[in-house]
C-alpha cells in the first residue's frame, strides 16, 4: 500500500493551522488560503502542481551558503521558506484565465482585452504565447516581510538563479533591484557566490563583472541611483530588496511595466517593516493584508507577512517566532533578548525593535518617551 506524502507546502500550512508552528495572523491567513485553494481553486482555473513545487525546493540543494557560520554548507530551506518557494512555483493558472480576476480571456492575441491589469500581449518572438492551452505560474507578485536576519536576501538570490536560468524562459532578464546599486548587489552578490561554489552551476552559468549569464539569459543588479529609464528591459524576474527603503515608486513602476510581454514573470519582494505610511512598501503591505483577508480578490498576489499580532507584548519572547520564522537558525534568541533588554531601558530603541524584530509598522523610527511611563506620571502638579 502506497501512502501519499503531502507537499512541504501543505505540511507547513497544516502545522500552522494545527498550532504546531507559532505564527501570527497574516501567516495563518496565508496558509489558510493555500488549504482553501486546494479545495476550491479548480473552479477559478487554478491547480497546485506538487512536482513543480518540489522541483523548485530541491533546486536549493545545489546552492551553498557563503557567509557566517553556515558558509560552505548546502542551503537547506526552512519550513517557512519551503512554503514560500513551493507556493510560488507550485501554484499554476490555466492559460486563458486572467490571473487577476479569473475570467476567461480570448486566446487570440489579436483580440485580447486590454482593460485588465494582467497583460497578455507578448512582443518578443522567443516568448510568444503558444496557441494551445497550458499552465503557467499563478503568482506574479510575492510580498515577503519578516524580521531582520531571517535569510530573505539569501532566499531571493536562489529564486533569482532559478528564474534566470532554470525556468524555461528563453532570454530571461532577472534584476536584483534596490534604491542603490550597492544594496542591489547584496542579493546579486550572494547569487554570484552561489554559482562559484556549485560545480553544477559553474558549468551552466558564466560569472561576469556585474552580470551572471547563460545563453541569452542574464541576472544583474540594478540600483535606482543608476538612472534607469523605461526603455529596454524585458523583465522576467524582479527581486526587490528592502522595499521599505524606496522613497519613490519610480523604479517599481519601470520594472513592473517592463514585465508585460512575459507569460509568467515574478516580482519577488523581501523587506522588513517600515515607518513611512505613504511609501510603495506600505501600499504593498496593506494590499497584501487585504488579499489574504479576502477583502480583495487577486489570485496573482502571494503574501507572507511574518509579524507579531496587535495584542502581543513585544517584550515577550513567546511571540517572537511570529515575526522571526528563522528563530534559532539565522536569528539567535540571546541576540533578540539583548536587543529587547536595551529597548526596554531606552525608549528611543523601542520602535526600532518592534519594526525590525517584531514586524510592526511604526509611525516613526524612534520613540523618545515610553507611553506607559508618561501615563504613570499623570496627576496634579503643584507649581508652587
């Protein structure tokens, strides 16, 4: 008798649902969405391909860490990372369905509707949509927000390599983008080191100055400080590092609109929480909350927001795994405890701790007076 083994994606979702993994509200909703779509997604033209999900997860076994205590070791995805990777590459939409509204669209490119956010108008010969129906990736945008040092940039580097060179996308252009080129090179540099340390990848990918290349496909860093324009890019993958640091939406708009001719492009956002509620990051964060809450229907948008809950006491270590899914691996408990203790005694550091290690958006970066201490001093003052 053969017993079916659940995908790591579904295993993680089950563990969160059953309380075996400590998770905050938004991660719980993200996993509930996965389980619900397994049951009901077919009517919207969706399916979960376990083989495709497992293939993407197993790809990371060819990669190695390059820094710190894990340097030289094989990149073994944590369960939360398996959920992210497996969801992105396992969930598929049936060609002909609009990934935004799940309605059927004409298969003839000459008669495609143009009032939908999803663009099905390929202009490159190597990426023309075939005449027959098929299955393509469901998710076009992924918003991943966790506490600091959760391995987000390393995860993004691996996804970038997978998109650029192993995604059956001829002439793929993948960019690691950030406000500054030096920041963009964090993800790209990690990918470069992964290639150099992998015998399998070294034989497939050329390491050039500022570029990884194989055939007509390339993976490059791109900073907003380089003066980008809307001309030229034909983006298959856009890896956005620390979106909260983007002061304007200029780069975002350029790269998003450069994806129109691709069948299954992916914008992969990794960020910590921020403090500017007029920013593109807050816009995407709020949108992600609306998607997993069911307020907005968008089958093309993946959300993983790891944060402590509103009612949680940020000083309590019991809630820290909610914002730090890599706690005990790349994030050490004693480090967070030290940071917490400093924040308790220094109100100026409290917002920083809650934002960077609690996943909470704050109204400002610093806080100068503890509100509980302020309230405790309420009373009459004798001016004499």
